[in-house]
């Protein structure tokens, strides 16, 4: 295992790399939460997609948090929308 990413819902996510200190990622604020169904799965999918594209771990987690956040903007089991993920990625704050 190279790293562990844990979703903490509205509080964000934490990434713990094997060889470094923890890096916190906080999702951007969302005005309205329509549904939380699939948001964790969307976060994992965003992380995996970014890693497959060769992005570093910190950028992969930013994308994952953005995808999970975008998922709460859609109803029921509807997937997150690419334009929402793109817009939210730049708003994810890493501390």
C-alpha cells in the first residue's frame, strides 16, 4: 500500500502516504447537498483515474475530493458530472 485515503464526509478527506506526513484535503463548500449516495465511490474513482493518468498522489486526491463533492450535487444514484468535477478541483484546498 503506497497510501491510505479516508473520506470523512463533509469534513473532507485525509491522505496518509507511506513515506510522508499526512496531507489533508478539504472539499470546497457546497450550497446544496442533493444526495450523498455514491460520493465516496466517486472519490475513489477520481483518485484512481488520476493515478492511471500518471498524476502525483496529492493531485489525485484533489481530483478525488472534487469528484466526491460533485456527486452530492446530483440526485440519487446519478453520477457526478465532469464539468462539476473540473470546476470544483480548483477549489479543493490542501493543507
